[in-house]
C-alpha cells in the first residue's frame, strides 16, 4: 500500500507539472493504459491517481469517456483568483516576516534580473518560465507545506500555455512592476506592504485572464453559485 501511495503522489505531481507547462491542455483525454505503460505502474495505480486529481478539481472523470483535463469556467476562474489573492498574499507576508527576508529578496531580485530582458524583447516563453519560478520561490520560502500544496494545485489548473496567450508587452511590463513592488516590500520586511502588493498583482493577472475569449473556458453551469 505504501508503494502504491508513493507512486500515486509521484504521478499526480508529474501530471500537474505537465498541465502547468502546457504539455497537457484543458479537455485533453488521459488514457489509463498509456499512462500505466509510460509510468511503469498498474492501471489500478493510474486509476487511483486520476481519482485523486478529480477530487482536487484538476481532471474530470465521466462514464464511457474516462478522464480529461478540467477546463475552467469563467465563474471558477473568478473564484480561484479570489482565493489566490488571499493565499499568495499570505505567503508574501510570511516571507517578509522571515528572519532571512533580505536573502530571499536577493534571490527574487536575481529572478527579476532574468525577467527584465524577456520583458524588453517580449519573449513569452522566457517570461512565463521566470514568472513561475518567482511565484514558486515565494511559496517555498513561506515554509508552509499545506499552503504550498493548495496553491500548486491551483496553479495546475492554469496551464502556462493558456496564460501565455494573454501575455503581451503591456501585461509583461505591468507584471514586472508588480513583481518589483513585492520584492521591495519583502526586502523592507514589511508584511502589510508585501501582502498588499501580491494581492494587487494576482488581481491584475486575474482581470487579464477574464478577458480571454470564450473558447478558453467551459460553460458556467446553469444555476451555479
């Protein structure tokens, strides 16, 4: 049982990483037999993994159709960004309050130095990669495993491939400025300012996501709340 649980954890993390990186896209089928062969495990382990991802809202499992990557509705996206503001804001506050916040700020500045050329050249791939590293670093340095796990599941529902569709010179510059404000607050050890800057940054990203065309979203359920 322990080995099966370990395999389930490993495969679930790999599938979420592939969704984040755009290797798997919303609506794509996940075939049990193919995954079992690829990961060299039984179909039972794959089935457990897919049910776990279904419980987290990352895949949908339908009778006679199997598992597919979940496609968010606009309502779900709006709700997700509300929660992301709260949780990522808390993570930024925790990092600013850490004793080693100057060292963390220095790490974040190095990422900003990598991001700057991508912003100037409108290199979407480089920008999205460094952007993900920036947010991942804050999650890691917040030193809250539960918070990190919840947010990584949320990020898995926002494939980088889709996120990259809204990236343009304007959104890149705005995002970069938001990152700079977050780093300044963390460097100063100002938890209030760090949380506020992060929440504003996430809210701005959410507004941009909501402007994507309807084809990127599933239909909101009738009567949904």
